[in-house]
């Protein structure tokens, strides 16, 4: 990995740290490429159960680097919401423009209370991107999304939490430890395959009707009942011990994108 992204994997958790502190971790094409490669690794590597994305202090990400280092877009391939492992944004400082869009693409968000947030592209005669127009209405509702997108105004962590954009608003020093605690809890306590399937169903379910979601929930529970870890959760509960998960998402992942049918909607 380049010096613009630090990657650390330990105890089932990958920490991806944007690292251009002198530029408040402003996004470059190199950073986008390296982050995409790291997320791809997290998706396929079965020893990684959860991911934390953060920035080297003092900021999370001040948006796209506009200094002429290259054409920076909000496209990260794959986007955090597309990979099968939970991705947690530890937003330990300012996040504006592309920086905030990146955080919104994650599954969970812990924000620094006194940092500055906003999607300010309209104030530069541009549109917010990075799925902002898809994510914001779902996270915060149409009226709040319109406020954020049309005005380009900034807000702090407490307001972000009140709008539904954050799981918690914390002192900056508490953001990364909190995110890591949640990540390690997922990595050790939650069975990998059900977590991965639940994440996919949450995101895919945004475009489904309730009956389709209910059908997939039922089908996926039947699928998981035959998985490697099917009996381990109850065994650990009975024996009063931590579960020992041995299932592999890469090996047990169903053919999710197959055409639906009456018996197995959405899977093959």
C-alpha cells in the first residue's frame, strides 16, 4: 500500500487509515485506488470479519484534493456498502464533500462531536456525489437531505446524530476506540456468514417491497441453518463460552444475484 493509506489487520479487524495529515487527508486518485484495493481484500479474506475506516488526525477527510494532483471522483470500487463485511466509519475529525460521502457509504458511523461536516459541492458549482443523493434520503429523510444538498451548509457531530447520520457523536479521542470496540465485538461475537447476509439484505432491501424482504429473510435463515457455524452459537450459549466460528464467507456465499423464483427468491 502507498503512504496515503495505512492498512492494519489484527484479531479479525482491518483498520484502513487515510494518511495525508498535512492535507487533512484530502482524497487523491492514488488514495481512491488503494482504498478500493484494501476493501476488495477485506471482502474476500475470510480472516477479516469487520473493517474500520478512519483518518490520521487532525481530520477524517477534507474532501477531494483540488490542488491539481489528478481527476478525483467519489467512485471507490468497491464502495464500502458493497463489500460483505461490516464497515465502520471512525470519523475522528472534519469530513466534508467526498469525505462525508465516504462516511455515509459505511454501515456504521461514529463522529467527532466538534468536527465540521457537510456536502458543500453546490457552493463550488458542482453536485454532491458518492451516492449522496441515494444515501441521504434513506438515512435522514427527504427534507433533511434537501437541506444538506441544496444549501451546502456545515454542521457538527451532535446535529449529524440528531439527523440520523451517525450512530453516536463523541469526543474526538473516543471515536476510534469506540469504533474498534464495536468492530472487535462483531468479529468475535457474530457469526460471519449471517452478518454478511444481513448486511447485503439491508442494502438490497432498500429497493424491495416488504413481502420480498420477508421471503428472503425466511430463505436465508434456512440457508444459514445448513452452514458450517449453524450449531456453534447455541453450543456456545449452552456451554457459557465465546463462540468459535469456523465458517468462511467466501466458501459459503450463495449465488445472491440469480433470478428470483417462488421457492428461492433472489438466490440460486
